[in-house]
C-alpha cells in the first residue's frame, strides 16, 4: 500500500451518520417548499416560467443560485488550493462572463418578451428548423452541465460517507439523479426557483462564514494566508506539487505552448459561454417586466462577485490549513478542498452544514438544468415543430415531464462515467458548447439585420458538432490517467477545451451560411425585432401569448 492509499484510508472526514442526517433535513425542507409551490401550477406558463411572478431581487438571488454551481464552490476552491493563481482564473472567467451576458444579451432577450431561447432565435427566421436546432443545442449544453454536477455529487458524497469504491459512488449519483427528477416533476419552474433561492442564500452565507473563519485563523491578514499556502505547497511530499509557485501564473497552464493555448481556449469558453447558457437566459422570463429583469441582474452580479472573492480565500486557506497532499488523497480529489477545510475549521457540525450546502447546490442546479432542457423540448420541438402550435397546455407539460425523466436517466449514466474529474473543468466544456452553438446565433439575430435561417443553422449545427467532436478526441476523454476513459487512446486533438477553434468557426459559419443562403426572410420582422429588443415596445403583448 503506497503513502497516498494510506493517507486516503485514514481520511474519514467527519461523522457519516451526522452528514446523512443534515442531508436528509435539507431534502425534507426543500421537498416541502417544492410541494407547496407546485399547488399553484395551473398553466404551462406556471410550470415553465413560474407564472412570471418573481420580483427582481428574488430572481436575482435565483440567478445567482443557478450560476453558482458545484463547480464554483467545490471545483474552483480545489483548483486554487492545488494550483493557486491558475485556479483563480476560473473565478475571474466566470465573473467577467457575466458582464458579457448582461451588456450584450440579457435585456434584449427579455425585451423580445418570449419564453425560451428558441423563441427569440426563430422570431424572424423559419420556425421549424431553427427551433429544432436551438432545442438540440439547449439539450447538449444541459447534458454537459449535468455531467459536471453529477460528478460533483459522486465525489462529495463519497468523501462524506466514506465510500471509496466506484460502485458505491455510482449508487450515490443515481440517488441524486432520482431526487432531481422528483423536484422537477413536482415543482416545475416555481418549485425549482424556490430551491435555487434557498440554496443561494445558504451557499453565500456558508462561504462568507468560512471566509471569516479562515481570516480569523491568520489574524485577518491576507498575506499570511497566501504565505501559508505557498509554504504548505512547497512542503508537499509530491515533487510535482512542491515545485509550484501558487502565487504566480503558470502552475497549471505554464510550460508548453499547448498548455498556454489550452488556457486561452478555456478563457474564451468561460467568458463567452455564459451569454449562451439556456438555463441562465431562461431566468429572465420569470419576472413580469424588463425593469425587474434589470434589477435581478444587479442583485445577481453583486452576489456572484462577492462569492468569487470568497473562493480566493477558501482556496488558499484550504492549501494553507489542509495542505495539497491531503486534498489530492481524499475520496473526492481536488473537489474535496472546501469540505476538508470546513472540517478543520468547525469540526463535524460545520462540515455537515457546508456539505449539505454543496449537495443543495448540486440538486438545485441539476433541477434548473433539467427543467430548461425539458421545457425546450416540449415547447420548441413537440408543441411548435411536431404539433405546429396545435397542442393543449396540459399535454405540453406532460411531454416536458416525460423528457425530464429521460434527461435524468441520461445524466445519471454520464455522471457515473465522469466521476472523479475536476468539475470546474467539466463545466468549462459545457461553456464551450454554449459559446459555439448558441452565442453567435443570438448575437447575429439581435444585431445583424441580414442574418438568415441558413446562417443560423450553419452556425448552430457547426458550432455544436465541431465542439463535441473535438471534445471526444481531446485528452479530456482518452489518452491519460486523468481522462474519462484512461485505458483508451484516441486523443489526436491536443487541447482539453476546444473553444479557441469551435467558437470562431461558429461565428464564421454564421456569416458564410448567411451569404450562401437564398432564404426569403421578411425584412419587416427584422425591423420589428430590432425595435422590440432595444426598446421593449411590444414585449408585453408577446408575454400574453
């Protein structure tokens, strides 16, 4: 037995019985909230957009809840603890990305007054093919994102319940998937939004509490925390870790040219991906007016910004207090940094609370993703393309619920495959798909009057297919010990994140398709969409549809 195995064997964190009890209390409370919220789900609008009954601040907290996924909490804290400066680049990317979404996309999408992303894209283009493409890209992004959350659930619960074998972790991932399906089937958007709000409050409060405790341990001196982190890393038993300077760039993305290109690719995917994430965009339709949408964005940015500052202290604090060797040897690997830090700071009770918060984070985000994906299929493909709009609301909701079950089962299977990967990295892959498949078409639809259906289809399908093909043949899937399929070897594409190739390609394909296409789009529709997106005139009319 090597030292790493010995260390892992001796690291039972906290009390598994106490951890399960805190989990159970959280699940019971949120289930009561979801059931109460579901009593008002009378129409499809109630089920899909919560009846547009949420205020700006409520929706802002829910957006923060949707956006601050398990990757933000577990993945980034772990990446900073192990790689230092390079890990913090995830925080910076996720936060700056939010500004791109706000300035370019959010209010204009809300002003078109529609219901899913596909409604906006098909406003002035051919309904059938564009809706189908948009629904497929929504499903692809949601599945990649779900993959990350499920992998996070496996690692987290493995650490807390001391389950080190993959079979036990697979059972845990399946339980998370089943719980998520129940939330969506029972509560719809209204139930999931309340779960998001509860989870966001718990997550930000928990992170703030831990940040203050880390500061208190180092006499409220940030320099001491950073110095302690560097000292702990330098003293690591692993020569590779000990050689890192965690206060300077390059620990993870330094060295070879491929590594530096990988970093640029990751940055592009993070910064441009948010504005194409369907589950974040759908949040803008749960408020009654564009003014409330703006208020919700202000609230969201304040909460998200504060949280990412906390991750800096938590990551370096985990390196200084827990040490990189213990983090890497724990059952959840890098993703264990925050729970291990909680255990060092506040024992079994704080660990149980922080873990329940992380678990809540995973449950809430997967529920939000599932409702977005199932709503997109039911509303865009089933109701609009297959039934040509001739469908009653109850049937639409039923189809959405069936889709939610199918997506849940798929997510469980893929989550078991991806178990053990760093979840911040897996989320970056979802961002790459969103940035390539959705963002170019959204921007061209809103800002380029000549843009047509052929351009939209070339951009969406080209971005989606190129991103997925490059991910499949990248080192993330095969060819190395940390890959999803470590025993296989077909990684001819050198970069782990394909954003640097697939995002520009999708923009170019949109232009080429537009000039090659002979579509007869109605110019009056383009003008109407331009006026509505910029001013909001006519948006309320669209809401009542």
